[in-house]
């Protein structure tokens, strides 16, 4: 299974495969046609409450990861995660985020879950 995380602001690469935006909000200052996004499953993104909690610095990345994984276990998110997992089995999936630290973001959590199963 081939899954990777990239910043949405980076130029698309030929080997990106399916490009999936995993942010709830559209990235600031980026035109939709310039992003080359194939899918935008908003139901996979952290809740507004969780996102605000994490960005306020109220918890560690590990706390965030655990809470986000609990949200992803909810039926709607679990179904979207399964669809994304199926896409990853067929070919490369690139998870796109505007996060300045993608390695400590929800996109990294998603990538880890996709690679596990």
C-alpha cells in the first residue's frame, strides 16, 4: 500500500497518484485548479473542536492522535477511511494538508492508519 503525506502548496508530482485533500477548510491563497485535488472527503477531517483544541496547544500530539482516531472510528468516518484504504490498495494515494508540520498533523495519523491495515 502506497500512501504519503505532502503539503498541498507543493507542486503536484507525476507519481502522486490520487491526490486527497484531508483538511476541513480549503487552503488559504490556493486556487482550486492549482491544487490538483482529486478528492476532498471532509468527513475524514478532525472535528472543529478537536482541531481548535490541538492548535491552542492544550494537548500533546499523542493526545490529539488518540482523540482523532476515536473520531475516525465513528461510522461515517470509518466508511470514508475504508474507501480511502481501497484506493490505496489500487495505487498511490497522496494525502494533502496545509499544515506547516505534516509529520505531526492529522494527515500523518491518517497515513499511519491506512498503512496499518
